[in-house]
C-alpha cells in the first residue's frame, strides 16, 4: 500500500485541549466533512503518540465516529445504496 505524503503542516498545541483538562464545558463542534474527519484522526494519533493525552484522543475519535454514523445514515437513505446493508 502506498501512502501519500501530506505537504500541509498542521499547527499543534502542546497544552491539553480536552474539556476534562481545561474546564471548558462547551461541546466540541461536529466534524463536517471528510477532510475534517481525516484531520481529527491524525490529531487523535498525535494526542496519543506525542502529547500522551488519551482523553483528547477519545474525544476526537468520538467526533469521527459521529461523522461516520451520520454519513452511513445518509448513504442508507440514498436509493443507490438500497440493496446494500450497512454494518452496525
């Protein structure tokens, strides 16, 4: 499998950004598109590998899972996919 090299450099914050760490009780914004989904996956990896912040990684992955569920529901409503069953 070949991996594409991403030429975009993402800025990262080294301080914890998880509401459990900083007292922020506002809900994180939902992932809106595939690009944001992939960015959240990469950031979750960095949370675990570089920042040792499992709580932030879990929050990011929950947002990704919500996006996947929304997209699966949309696909399920699309007549082109009527014959397919989505895994649950």
